[in-house]
């Protein structure tokens, strides 16, 4: 009889342990949570790398009740990844505003070469802009944020950020696309909003970027 009682106790204990372990697992990034659209609100798409992943959730919070803010379901990576996936990311849905960026992955250095050389970056970005223009959405380019001083991993140089941003600005100006200059916004306050010797931002830094992103989107929606 005692043995029969022990079995259920073991099973219950195992269940409770599994529940506890499940609670300890890292929760999914809220940036990738499915967005349930309010049909009365405009639809916005965020495209970008991990910097944009960081400001997605706070941007959604700031624009709650004003816009349905979606993001692509992965890290946007370099422009060559963008050209391969852009049609899938855009899907068949109607977008009112697309806020986008590519750059930090393109200018990564490996064996002395950029992941995507600047001439290829220009070609890819032009192709991406043309594809996004085909949606009829209002486009907003976010300039690539700064690389801090020091030895970052993977290696990057801020002088390359400036060069790639210059190419991007030329393309956006030619196409009359709004520019959200996150580079100029972040540069004077990197010590306050960016992680040490790291291109990524602190939670408060991502919130600060989100304020700029939300404001740029609102301005586009009002036009």
C-alpha cells in the first residue's frame, strides 16, 4: 500500500519540477510576438537588425492605439539577406509605413573585408528601396547607429558607418524618402544609452531610439 502511495507522489514531484524549469526558461523576445491588427488603424512594418529588435516593443507601446506595428520575424541582417527575403517579409498585406535599415551587418569586417562591400551595399539597397516602393507605403530610412570606440566583436569601424550612411542618404534623397537620423541622435550620448564597446543599446537606450522611431512614424502617418 505504501509503495502505491509513493508512485503518485513521485509523479507529482516530477510535474512540479518540470513546471519550475519551464518558468526558468528564457521568455521569447516580445519583439517577435504576433500582432493582432485593429482594422481601424494603419499598418506599420519595421525592418532591421538587432538594433531594431531592441526598439520594436517600446515603439509598439508608444504607438498603441495609433498604429498596428509589426516587424519582420527575424534579424534583417545585411542587404544581401534583405534582397533574398524582402518579398517574403512584405507578404501580401497592405503597409501604410515601412521603417527600415541595413548597415551594421554589411560593414562587419572579416579577414580584412566587409561582409558586403560598399558598392554591393549600394546596389542591394537600391533594389530593396525599389521593391518597397512597389507596396505604395510611405518609407522611412533609419540611418545606421554608431560603432563605439574600442575593439568590438565582430570588428567594425565607425568610419565605415559614416561611409555607408552617406551612400544610403544619397539613395534616399534621390527617391525623396524620409530619413530618421538615429546616428546623429545616438552619437552625442553613446556613453549613456549604448553598451560599453558594443554596438547594442541598453534597455533605456532602446527606449530612447523608440521615441525617435515612433515620432518619425507618426509624422509619416499624418502626411
